[in-house]
């Protein structure tokens, strides 16, 4: 059976799966090839998910730092206001 146009551009693990599937090999080999293909897909998804996780961690860290700086500024503002009130008395 000749490969279709999309089969020729498939990743190696998918090509191997298609070869085994088209050869009429035994079910165990076909199942293994299918699992191998799924594993490759999951690895690809994980690779794209890592940057997203890292970005979320970075955003959370920056948000925590911004929150802390805001708290510090509010405390400092309270101190300045208190000093200003004392100096006016």
C-alpha cells in the first residue's frame, strides 16, 4: 500500500506505526507502535507546556514582588504622613 501524502511527512514514530499498521503485523506490534506514537505526542505536548508553566511561575513571582513593594510603599507613606502631622503640630 502506497503512503498518502500526509503519511510521508509524518514524524518517524508515526511513520513506523503506519508501516506496521499497513503491513498487517500482529496486534501486539500494532499496539506497541500506537503507544509509541502516543508517547511522542505527549512528549511534544509536555515540551510546549513547560514554557507555559515557567511563564506562570515567573508571573506569580513578579506579582508577589509587586505586592510586597506596594505594601512597603504604603507603610512608608503612613510613616511620612505621621511625620508630617507631627511637624505641623
